[in-house]
C-alpha cells in the first residue's frame, strides 16, 4: 500500500473515531435527560373569555354559608400551584431538548471537520505527487541531454576509429600482399632446385593466407571492426566503407530513419558485425525506440560480452524505457568491465538521482571525482544531489568547481541559480539564471515550473527574464 493511501486511511479512521465518540457522548447526555424527567404530559386548557368567566363566578353565599366560599378559594390556589409545577416541568424539558440539539450539532460539526481534514490531507498528497512528477520530468530532460551528448561523443569516437582502421586495413592489405608475394617467390626459388613443381595456389588459399597475415600483426582489427578485414578479403572496402560513411552523415544530420535503413542494409550482409549492431542501437535510441535499442545492444553483447561501452548505452536506453533498476544493473556491469571509467559513475549517479536515491548518488558521484578530478559533469551531478538534500551552500561550491573546469557549462549555472534562489539570494540567482538561458534556452522553460524559484515567482525582475512577453503585455496594460 502506498504512502498516500495509508495517510488517507489514517485520516478517515480519525474522523470515524471522533464521530463515534461524539455520538456516544450525545447518547449518554440524552439518557441522563430522559432519566431526570418523569413528569406527566401537560394538558392543554382552553382560553376562557372575560364575559364567560364573569358568568361562571359563584354567587355571593348567604350569611350562614361563608365557610363554603373559603373552601372554593383554596381549590383554586391548589390548581394554580399545580399549573406552576407543570410549567416548571415544561421549561426543564425545553432546556433538555436544547441540550440534545446542541449535542447533535456538535457531532455534526466534528464529522464535517473530520471530513474536511481528510480532504485536506488528500489535496496535500496530490500536490506533493504533482511536484515530484514535475521534478522527475525536469531531471529526465537534463539527464537525456547528457546521455545524448555522451552517445554522440562515443559514436564520433567509434566512427573515427573505424575510419582509421579502414585506412590501416588498406595499408595492411597491400603490405600483406607484398609479403605474400615474397613468400611465394621464396617457395618458387626453392622449388627450382627440385624436380617437382609446387601446385598453383588457389584463390581461397590466397584469401586465407592474407587474412591470417593481417590478423597476426593486427589482432585488434577483428574486435573493433569485423567488416574491415572481411571486406579486405573480398576486395569491397570502398563499397562498404562508402555505405557506412553515408550512415554517419545521415546520423549527424539528424536523419535517423534513413540512417537506420542504411545500417540495416549493412547488417543483412554482415549479421555478426558488432559495429553495425551498435550503430543500429544508437539510431534506434535517437528515434525514441528504446526497447528496440536495448535489443540491438543485447545482440552486440552476445557477440562481444566484454565491451563495456555497449553496457553504458544499454543503461541509457533502459532508463528512457522507464526501467531504472535494470539501467543501474547495466551500469554496474560496465563498471565491472572498466572500473576506471569515471563517466560511467556519473551516468549511474544521474539515474540514482532520478530514482530519489540521493545519498547513494552522492557516494557514486564522489567516486567519479576520485577517478577523474577534472570531470565537470561529476560536480554538476553532485550539485543537483546536494540541492535535493537541502545542502544549498555546498551545492553552490560544487557548481563553482564545475564552472572552473568548464566555464560554459549551462547546467552548472542553472543548478547554482536554483541553490541561490533557495538561499534567498536574488541578485546572484538572477545573474546565474540569465547566463544559463543564454547558453541554453531550455532552462528558461524549466524555470517557469521549477519550484526552486517559487519565492521569486511574482518578482518583476524574475518575470522580465523568464516571461518577457507576458511582462511586456502587463506593462502596456
């Protein structure tokens, strides 16, 4: 059961308990009132008019009957006394009814108050959930930008390495052919001394020998770019290399769908090529097909299970697919394969932040700094974590260090502006927020809903910076 449901049930339980207690109290009061009043019902007497009363007055008794008149007068006094007692009983009963009504109103008031209390708790929980969702969306956007930049850097590095390997393979192929020719000449010279001639070397044997010679000298070619040595044997490096160049150009031009078509074409011819499979995963990620990207990376892992970079990209795709626990497992595997890669710790720390595991994220990000003290991204991640832990002064210091290492880090300016806002430092907050929006306008949109700036939401200077069009219209009005 979630925290919100438990709070609501507690509020309802309190309301019911109060209502039952009030009802018992009212019942006890009512019982006491009923026990006190045991009088007989008060009869209703008709109103007698003055002339009728005059007619009913007794005649003056005779001289010898004065005593009879006195007795009649005493009877009237007794009736008056009885009437007073009944009137007093009626007043007591009316007082008891008033007490009962007051008790019932008290019970109703308590029940209404309890219901209002429950609804207030529910509204608070809903508001808190909405705030958390907005934070998660903003964090997700910032993390996505970092991951995309990391993927683009890795892709550029891999493509550059592939181009270098292609050139090397071409050089190695020529060199291998020359060496193979020398070997064949030596064999031919030796054969001249004997009567028997060597049989001609078949094309298959030539290819096999060529590949073996290349791999003996450059064994890393197979792992990093299968298609290079395979294409060298077939003699079709220009065609395949041209296709991959086309893929690269389309990818960096943002034509991810077309790039995916090209890479699928290459995979049809080379289904076991890890570079092509990896490139497919990158293209699928940029298209937003995160689960399919994970499948592409899994295929690469089957072919090359010791490739730490593939686990990093898989972790990013799993996070975008909403599978943060699996993403953390992928990052852990990458760290296991390459424990000296500080960037992996930064990526893992970002997912921990988004998952609300701030203390664990802080430890992971500090590990990244131990491995690479000049890594600005690590300090930016730490500043974000410290803000959520309420350690605003330390967050400012972390941003200072990040900007010292990377002066144009827009995220560092944005995080520091948030920390200054929460510290109530308006001038510093506005200066950093202005710089962040100049470097990346997305932070202007983030500031419109970021609760860190709630204290300055109606401030004219803040509105002029974040809502320039609305501020201008308000000024004209």
